[in-house]
C-alpha cells in the first residue's frame, strides 16, 4: 500500500451504512470525520468501488491540502 496509489473520497456521514468496507482501505472505527461530524474521508486503492461512483476521487497531495485548510472544517487551529 503506497500513498501514491491511494485515492480519497469525502462522503456525507449519512452514507456510512452504504459502504462496503471490504472494498476500501478503511475500517468503520478508524474513519476521519470533519469537525462537525457531517462528513468522513474514505480511502481506496485500485479500481474505484461502485458505492463511491458519485463522489470525486482525490489523490494524497490534494486531500492533505484540503484537510489542512481550516476553512474546510477538518482541523481547528485555535
């Protein structure tokens, strides 16, 4: 598993029960959630799972930049 091969999707928390965790590189109890809990990040490697087809895939560099921007609601710098 290489970070260069990982793809990430941001999903609304309401979709969590629709995820087939056997098809992604995550466990339900290790997901990263936005500060307000309304979204979570899911990562996968290889072919995009069918349950993620409606979500934009981001590479490692882009997801890191996204979550490190406090305006996006994933970190609190206070």
